[in-house]
C-alpha cells in the first residue's frame, strides 16, 4: 500500500510536468491559423512605397477672349480721314500716319479711338510648367488682285506697288518679335512663357495623394504673361484707286506645354537653309505646302554630323509652308519656311 501511494504521487508529478511543458509550447507557437509570435533574435518587416515623383497640377491655360471687331481695320492710304477731319467718323479720334487704323477704345459717351496698332491681348501662364504660345495671322479671304503684301512697314520712294503691311507683334520697345502676312502663307509668332514652380507647395490629401498645390494668393509671385497685337501700314507712294476690296484676316491663339527643341532654329529660308540637331538623328522629313499639300522629302535634304541642310531653291519655292522633321527620339518638330 505504501509503494502504491508512492507510484500514484510520481504519476501525478509527471502529468503536471508534461502539462506545464505543453502549455509553454502552445504559448510559443500560437494557435493554429494565427501569425507566429516574436522569436528572440529574429524579426521581419514589410516595405511601403510612398509613390513616384510628386506631380504638379495638370496644365491649364485660359486663352484671351477676343472682342468682336478687334482685328477689323480701316485702310486709308490717301489720307482721306485726315483731310476731312474725320467727318465720316463722328466723335472719333484717329492716331497714326501709316494709313491703317484699328478701333482700340470706345468711351462711355461713344467716343472712339483708332490707332495703327490693334488692342494688345495677353495670355497669362498660371502654371508651374513653361508653355509655348503661338499666334497665327492668316488671310481668310483675298482682297483685290492688285494688292500685294509687304514684308516691312517702310516703303521705298521708288516703290509704286499697292502694298499692304499686316503683322503680328509683341510691341517690344527693342527687338520686337514680329511676323508679317505674306501672299504665300500665314504669319506665325511663337514664344515661351515661363511657369513659376515656386508658386506651388508640396502637399498630401487622402483623396489625391501626394501632389503640389497652389499657395495662398498672398504668397504668390506674379505670373508671367505674353502680349500681342496687330499692326499695319500702306504704301502711300502708290496710286490707290476707288472701290478696292481689302483682305479679310483671321488671328488664332494657341498654346502647348514647352518641350526643349532638338533643332537650333524654328525656321529656314533660301538664304539660311541649315539647322543643328542636338541629341537625336533625323529619320524623315515631310513638307507641308502653303496650300496644304504634303510631300515626303527624300533627296531635298541631307543630315550629316548633326547638321540638317535643305535644298535652297526648294525652300525659296515654298515660302509660307513648313517642314515636319521626325527625330529618332520619336518626336516630330516643325520648321517654318520663310
């Protein structure tokens, strides 16, 4: 009986030890289907990605609203308005001596002012990105067949042709950008308006993630803008007859995000028929004629050692057209033919 009691006591002790050991194992391994508990000396981690490059808002530009009549013009090469003190145009003032007048202002009392330059219109770049602004002047309807387009507002005394000068200009006091309408195509001015990245600050929202947002108005630097107007002149050395029809015109403003050009110039001509190409090879050239026709060039150009050259006579015969140059980067750039 005494030995039996010893046996029972030892058995109970063994059961308690085993039970205790099993409890430890359960604590270390965790319940089935759950993540393992930390183990001494071993750790695991996961990476999270905050995203790529922080983006600026999508490019947004408001084109100028052009009031009706802004580009209407009066042609007065014979000085009839001045000679009659403007009797035909009551309550109006005419300023200028070029023979071309644009209506530039109308006062509350109806008084009108005409000048040799049209009202300047502006486009503001309220973006971080640079933009390229293009203003194109083109003939919408032809005038009298005797009227020719002039390349300059200055006429030689010996020049007796009926010449009309119409151009787009930025009106700068020195080295103005100017493009004059020709009989073979549109006049185009292209300028780059810088954006201001400093007007934006980095931010985060749950809805949009990381992105730049516009600062408060009080913290903004003045935006950059460009301004263009039309100007005109007539050759007063010519004999201008009665009942002449003058050309109707059209002015178009457009913009695009700026891309650095691989071409060293924006135009070529008979006397300047080569451009330098940087960072790319030329894979093809297409000519768009002034009348809209297209020709794929094969032998009319050469590309060697980074220089793209065109046949001078071909350029001279296609003034007013343009060349579309396809580059090895997959980009197509344009050259105006002047």
